[in-house]
């Protein structure tokens, strides 16, 4: 089948030809005619399948026939991360080069002013992350009553990131008569329920079984002690022919530590994770794309959809806790039919996670030795449980010796006397400024909430965590949730109810 068989017009066909595509991919073959017919589409497709062109090409075709009015965009595409949003915007530029469509990219971390100016000029295509979209709407900068096409991309990732309430809110602001395109790499029941809520009589298109890693990626696993990980990585980086590589860590703080360590050992590395300012994230990704940086140490923010052609390697410095993340991570290499290599460093405690991955991908990852390093093998889970149980018992009986700690002089924990707590509470009652400060801080947190900050509800049962949340982060007090009564101004003893 050719692109010209799909119902696309001459300008879009020319752009496709300019992009060097000769044949539509399976998702494009299925989705493009449906979108052109105005049907709602439920697409089960991973990144790397060509799904972005699957929805952008027909959208350009449809939108090319009308004009946008100021502040009233005609189509809206929601993406879970800024990087993905920026990538879709690039796709629009490439495929829409023979059309005069206006596009605006609304992502956090960039100036509101510029984004508002673009909206004022009238946009045909709005590409946004959910948080920034809601912020702009709440500021009154945008009207969504003219949206004709609504795209929710990477829905399962949106779910993991806690964006579903935001998306539901945005969908509620859109006209009922619209075309909705909903894409997800996986279709767990929660995603199906959402699709049912958002789509009207959709046509379902599915390509490649979800979570099947590209066959072009050669995978290997080294089982080593935790303390040997950096050494093992350096060894692999030196012995493999690494042109460029993503190196994934589970925790943001480890991204920083590993990045500094690699630089110290003379590697040309950059770091990318969700806590870095957007300008740094964009710059780093561009430097990696250009080849100025050859190793990108990153968190899972870079695992999905980032499309950089010709990445030779992926290293999992940590085994991902969720098996699907493994598939997404290694999918950064072996793209567009090229070969790629993926190495994972497991510690003896990772046996369960590695088994989960093997179950998901339907095969074991071949285990390789790393020269000069001990190969401990996986710990037996039962053994570990017994050992932990024994330790707990001993600790309960007060018999456990912690040799390192025992040698250090014990410092007594500062004792907080109840009277001190009361005094502090009394001081804050007498000093309203102090209370206000607390309120302001909470208020600011709340404002920032929309900007990529996920919330705990609506997540998959087994994923009750913030994305990239440090596993060793302690949840203090109410955690993310601030009960309403805490936010309410305290009533001075003499005030009546009306004054509150
Ligand atoms: P996506 O799944 O949308 O992230 O696309 C993955 C990659 O495939 C991107 O680099 C696209 O430029 C490329 N691509 C999309 N459609 C085609 C096609 N029909 N032929 C060749 N490459 C394509």
C-alpha cells in the first residue's frame, strides 16, 4: 500500500515524500483513512510504530481546509511529557510544511507570555501537556469551544503520571461534537474505561502486541554486586562500540551521581530528569541529538517516545521496577529497523523484577559475565525473606549488632518535650504572619500542582507512586494530600463563625 492510497492530499503527500517515507506503517495504513472519515479512533500502538504521523498527517489534511480564530484553537493534542509534546510539534512542522497552519506548543517551564501571544494569533493545532493547558485556561487565555479534533496520546503514561483528572477536566471543556483520537501503548482495563468515556463509537486499531521489544535489539544482563555497578558500566562502555547511549537510572538523585561519576572518568555525558529546568532538559536532549553528548544519563522521563535515530546502546543502570518500563527503555535503540544493543545491570536482589521482565517479553534475557567482577547470581527470595525475618527477630530481641554504627559514638536524639510543642503552637497562634507564611507555601504548592506534578489518585493499583519518586523517599504526615482543614485559616479565640 502507498501513502497515495490513504486519501491524503497532494501537499501532505509531498511532505511525506520529502521526509523520505516510501510506505505507510501498519498503524498509518489503518488510522489515516479512519481519521479522514471523521471517526473516533482507539489506537493501541507504541512509539516507534509511526503512530505520530498516523494522526498528524490526516489532521493536517482536515485542518488545511479551515482557518483558526484568535484564542480559539481548532485541535488539541495532549502529551504526557514536554519532550513528547515538543516532538509532536516537530512532526507537525515536517509534515505541515506545505500548509499554512499555525501551531502552538504549550508546555511547562517556558514563558506564558510567548505562548499567550501565539494563542492570540489564532492556532490550528495546540499541543500541550495537561498541567500547562489547565493553567492557561484558568487564566482565561484560551477558549476550547472550537476544538474539532482532540488527541490523547500515550494514555497509559498519562494514567501513571496521575494526569487523568486533568484530562477529564479538559475533555469536559471541549464541545461534545468533536472527533477524538486516543492512543495508548497498552490497554489495561482502566485505560479501556477511559476510552469508553472519551470516545464515541470508536474504530479500534492495534499494531504489534503491546510491550514487545523491537526484534532488532540485542539484550544482555549482568548480575553483579551493587558496589560494582559503576565499574561494570564503565567496562561495558569501554568494551562495547558505543556511539551514543541512554543510561537509565530508577531515581533522579542517582542520575546526578552517575552523571558526575562518568564525567569524572572522562566520559562525555549529560543528565536528564524531571526535576531539571525545562531549558536544561531541552538543551541536553538537543546536544544528545546533535551528538555533542554521547551518553545521556536519565530517568524514565526519557524512556517513552523520545525519538532519536541511530542510538547504538541502552544501559539499564538499574533494573526498572515495572517491567513495561524495560520495554520502553530499550525501545530507544534499534529504531527504524536499525540494530541496537541493550545491557542491564542487575543486583542479586533484582531477581523478581528480572523475572517479571522475562515474563512480559516472553523470554529470558541472556546473562553475561563482566570481566574482573564477581557474579553473585540472584538471591533466592525465600532465603532473603528468612534472612530478613531472622534479622527482624534479632532486632526485636535487641540482639542485632550494627558493627559500623556501634563503633560510632551515639548521639542522643534531640528530645522534644511536649511543652515545647505547645509553645510553638501558641507562638503560631499569636503570630498570624507565621500562619500566613504556611498558607502561602501551601498555596504555591497547589498552584504548581498542574505543572507535570502528578497526583496520587487514578493510578494503576500497582503503581501507587509518583513517577520517578525516590523509593527511599519518606512520606511525611499526609504525604501529597493536604486536607482542607489544614488550609483553613485558624480562628482566633474571640472570632465568631462569620468572621472565619
Ligand atoms: P513514532 O512512532 O511516531 O514515534 O515514529 C517513529 C519514527 O518512525 C519517527 O522517526 C518517524 O519519523 C518514523 N516514521 C514514521 N512514519 C514512517 C514511515 N512511513 N516510513 C518510515 N519512517 C517513518
